C-alpha cells in the first residue's frame, strides 16, 4: 500500500488562516475599524479594496454582526465623526460621487436599526451620529449590545416607551420607525396584562388609532399629564393629512378613542375644552390599573378598614339606644345575609339604607364607625365636596363612578362594606321644580342619579346629616331606617363625662352633666383640652374649676360658631 506524500501547503495552515488567527488574537475593535478606515481612504471602494480589507471586516462581522459594506460605512462614521457625519463625508473619504455615496443609504439604515448610528434628523436622514453608548463599548473593546426589550415588567415597558418617544420628539427616529419599534415592543411583551388589555381594545394597527392611544397612555403614565394638547401628539403622525383627520375627530368628539370612552375632553369653568384631552377615569381603572393612578373615584371616596377603627363605648338616650342596638343586630353578618336572602326571595329591594340625622356632635358618624367595627365591615367613606365638581358633567360621572366602585367592592369582598355619605346635606336637598339655571339643572340631575342608585342599591348605605328640614321626600322614602340623634340626657351626659375623664367623681360628673347641656362631641373637645393641660402642667387640685373654664369657653364657641354647619 502506498501513500501520497502531502505537500507543504496541505500539511500546514494557509498563510491567510495564520494571519486571520493572529489578527483575531491581537486586534481590538477600534484597531480593526482604524485599519478599515485608512485602507478605504480614496480607494473608490473597488472590489480589490474590499478583498484587501476582508481580514479586518471579518473581525467586525464576527464580533458585531456587520456586513463588509456596513463595516466600511461604520468605520468612516467613527473616523469622520462621531457627530454630524453625512453623505458628503462618505463621498469624500472614499473618493466616490455623491450619488454613489447615496447608494450606501441602505447600509446607513441598517446601522441605525442596529442602534450603531442615529439620525440627527429623522425627517431628512442626511446626517448621523455615533451614539456615546456605542463609542464607550468600543473603548472597552466590546460589541455594543442593544438593550433587552423583551420579557419586561410593565414599568420597564413604559420606560422604553418613554425613550422611544424622546427619540421621536428629538427627531432622531422617524414616525414610521417609531411605530415599528412600538409595535415590536408590545409584541415582544405580550405576557403583560397591560399589553393584553391594550390589544383587546381592537384598535386598527394600520390606522393611527392604536399608536395615538399608546401616546395618551405614555403621557398619562410617564408625564402625569391630564391636559394633553394637539402639539403633544402631532409627532406620531407620518402624514399631515392623518393628523388633521385625527384633530377633527378629537375636537368633534367623534374619534374612535372617544367613542370607546378611552379619551375625553377636559372641562374648566363649566365648559368643555375641545382642544385639550385626558385619559378617562374608566381607562385609568382598567387599562392603566398597574400604575395605581389616582382616579376621581379615589379622590371622592377612600376605604377605611374595619380593623383600623378604634372601639369606643357610646351613650345614647333610651329611645335612640333601642334603635341603634336593633341596627347593630340587623347588620351582624349572619343576620344581614339571612335578611338579604329573604328580601330577595320576596322580590323586595335588597339595599339597606340608613339615615342618621340630628344636631352636630351627637354621635352620628361615630355610630357608623362602631357599627362597622362591631360587624367587621370596611367603610367606603365618600368625600361629598369632591363629588360636587365645579366642572359641568363631572359631578354626574363622579356619582356614577362612585356607585360603580362600591358595587365592585361588594362583589370582591366577603363581608359587604358600608357606603358612608358623611355630612350629606349638600346631596340630599329638595329638588327644584322648573329649574332654569344650569347649576339648578345639574343639582336636580345629580340628585336623580343618586335616587336611582339608591333604588338599585345592593349593599349598605349610611348617610349622616345635620339638617333634615330640606330633605327631599323622595330621599326620605328610600331610607329604610331613619334615626334622630338628640343631645344626650343628663344621665347619658354623666356617663360620657365619666368615660372621657375617669378622674372625675360621680358628684363632679353629675354636676357637669346638669349644668352644661353638651353633646358628646363637645364633651370630647373639653376632655381633650383637659388632657393636654395635664400633659403640660400635671393634674391639679382645681380639676373641676379648670374643666368648668373649658365648658364656658365651649359655650362661647357654640354661640359664635355654628359647629357642624
């Protein structure tokens, strides 16, 4: 058996491979780019030139993923830049015509897409920069890596959305590129509830609707902007005619985003501003719920947890005590469920509405708190002044939104919460017949909505008021329980004095009860003043004299100030 003797060229690595391996071992990225830039200078970029630099472009290809021509363009931009490089620089460096330089535009586009270059103005795309992040990576002999934009959390998603909007506003990317980036960003993060809800809006990908809604979301979340103007959204439109069409639809209220109740006009001084917009409260609660944005509902009602309430012993006159004790029993969870089911079976309304009325400081609000504490019910406390918005139309939305929020709580909670309208005088007044003014009409509309909501109520509502003389009869009929809170009797006042100031003897507490016809709230005020004085100066042998001084002051305050009104 004979064997063929290998030639020298076959038994040893080729010279080309040896050189390439040595270059790969010793050359850093900046050196490779420097070699490319110097060797193509005035070369007219012939085929021979490309072959002569292939050892260096191979390094760039392996480490940065660029083609030969992309490597050449990138090397020229680093050499001639890093800022304000244009096609004239490419033409001059390669010694080719400007038209030939423009043919390298697709390589420039590819480098921009890889974020290795950035257009100085996305509209004309004639000049470009090498971003500082890319330069810093080259200094470290590292290939620039585009930031991870998939498998994000919702905060990271909106951070990248904000960056893309900044690039768009600074005209470093075009509206078309911005849309492509935004679409891919949502597509790569389809696991997020926000993206899933956004997709369910069924806004047309090929139209401007979806990118416009994303713009409104960005401005609301990232800029905390509830006064969005046309100038804030103009950049996302590729063509002026599309922007004009969107403006007309938004101004007239016929745009799809307004028809779907995602966006609405702002209102001020009773007038809708048709050139200013905001994301609706409903969209904040649903689409943007991840961001815990404050909605109008949250402004007008807050939840008080039952376990946060302080247990207090309350004293009532005998007839009031009987009614309150009955209410405590009815609203215990076991009894409430039984009554609820029986009322439902008989076809009666299941809502349980109570009115506590009477003088200020007689324990109306505290009784509601103690009922909640004893029955383990949270309280949804309504801020009545916030409901009566100065903006026409908002009051009605606020009330509807309030009851929607309460219905949601009832469904989610194991124990039905209490909807508490504290000091509800402003909402329960008599409706005006033949109302003419816009304000009177709005008041009537508001009260009609509350009446209807009380009719449909499936839960527990308690309203407290100091005034009942102007209570509309329609409201009175809808309260199943109405309890009048009078000022306490002498015996009840003695118990309150002794409860608030245990240091008082029976004789002293009875003396104060007989001499001062105070409400529980007034006695509590005096007890607090006494406690502060003891903290500052210690207890005194003249305890009763000091307390009587506070009582006289309280009497003066009661005469000069209509407390509670």
